[in-house]
């Protein structure tokens, strides 16, 4: 499985509206692509100079699902986010291969 992580630092004056939009619009739109089996949103703790930071983590069953997402869906979804919050966020993306899971 592949963990696709999007870390976003958002302007603190709009973070509540952004967070609500992520929960009710963007994340459901990403999940509706069928490329991911799980998603979560987390607050990144630490010192932030120019915003509050959040991590959206999506789990895909395979690299092929990530490739499909990036080719068919990511450009439009990222553009929608960029247009709505232009100049008020910074983002970076990371992909990780899940080697093993441990649960208690």
C-alpha cells in the first residue's frame, strides 16, 4: 500500500473555513475518485511562522492507483484548491510505501 501525504500550511486567518472546506468538499472529492481506500486529516504540531499546518493522508492499494489519481484527477483537484486559496497556503506532497502496520 502507498501512503500519499499532502502537507498544507494555511493562513491562520482562514484556517477554520479552509478546514471545513477540506472536510466537506475536497477530501470527499479525492475519495470519490476510487483511487484511495482511506483518508485522514491531522494537525501538525510545532512552531509555524506563517500559518497553521495540516497533513492529509490518503492510503492507496497500489502505485497504479496513485498513478491513476495523478494522471486523471490530481490536476483538476489541485487547481480547484489553488484557485480558492491562492496566495494563502503552501503545500508539498510525499509518497511513502507502507511496509508493515502495527496496531494494539
